[in-house]
C-alpha cells in the first residue's frame, strides 16, 4: 500500500470517527430493525471487530480485514478506540441489528450513549470497510 493510499485511508477513518463522536451526544436510542439477523460467518467476523477492540487486541480486530487495508486499520484503531471509549464510556453491549447484503450493522451500547457500526465485506468475505456513526444508519 502506498503512503498516499495509507494517508487517505487514515484520514477517512479519522473523519468517520470524528463525525460519529460529534453526533454521539444526540444519539440515545437503538435503531429500528426490520429483521433479526441469524448467526453466520459475516456476523461473527463483524462482532469480532468490536470485541477485539474492546479487549485492546487491535491485530485480532483486523484479522478478517482485506490484507491491503488491515495494517492501516490496525494502527488507526489503536489510536482511535481509546478516544471513543474516553468519550462514550465503557462498552456495555453490542448487537447485530441487521444484515443488508454485504453489510453488517451493529449497535454498540456504551455507558453514555450508543454508537452504530457498519462492517462491509468484499467478494471474498474479507472486511473492506469499517465505520462508526453517532446516528443509526
């Protein structure tokens, strides 16, 4: 991965987290879900991201990421997850709220409110994008 690509990915992650944290204070309700997802490899992989970040194991959090972005995401998560928990408090629970094609939507309930994650998978079932927002998506 070139330095330019790594910079673009890093800035994108930082921007998404900052937007999520700004919107965080107005978010207190879980999103409405039209379907309850079953267990499966994609939901397990998506929940692994959250669980591993909570445990501070950022290498494990990115084990299912596409190899082109895993190193950059691991570095960014190491810096950003502590910022998220400093503002939102401890993670109390996380739940997959829906699966829509190649995207898994997760509600993360923290002590001070909710954040909403979206984990997107590529054609090889590797994670190609991970975002967190302060509002349901």
